């Protein structure tokens, strides 16, 4: 899935669209996506000027957006917006810096009605940078 397709499924736009490509997607079950972390990201101007580190909250957002794509890629959920409603067991294992490529892996553990529970990981060069269990509510766009 390329960026054009991603934009048809998620409402996020620059500078807050944080998924660049989807490598694998089994709708409502699993997704593997990529976020290329560049030195041009606005948040690096203040986090931190002398030692740029991607904020953990944005890594969580990357995982949330990838998770949302796994859900809304399925036809019955198209047109819905996945709202992040909970974060459990979040752990940050290593820093993410300019030049890194985040591999976002999300496994949908439960999807019933409009509620979903997803186990997520963000990896850099095969090493876990962050992981969390995320909860979502899928709502209408209107």
C-alpha cells in the first residue's frame, strides 16, 4: 500500500501522517508498515536540538496509525475513523533518531463491533524500539 492509498483510508495529513508505506496487510488481523524517520521532521527542532530523538508519544502514534489501517482496510470498516482510546503496557526499549526506519507491526487481538484491541511493536534494524497494547473505537467520519 503506497502513500496515496493510505491517504484514502486515514484522515491524517502532513505533518501528522506518520505511516509512509504498508508492506503487508491482512485486514482486521495484521499489518506491517514503515515510517521513515528523517532529520526534516519538525519535532526534531525542539526534541532535542543537540541530540535529536523521536518523542515516544509519536512512536505510539505511528503504531496507532498502522493499527488503524489494518482495521479500515477491511471493507466493512471503510469510512470509519479509529480513535485511540487506551494504551497499556507501553515500553520504550531504544531511542529512535533521524535516519532510522521504523518497522511497525500490529496484530489485532480483538475486533468486536466498533471496539478493537491491538498488540503493536515498532522496530529499528530488527530491535524493538517500542511496544504497547492499544485500544480503539471505530467511529463514523460524520
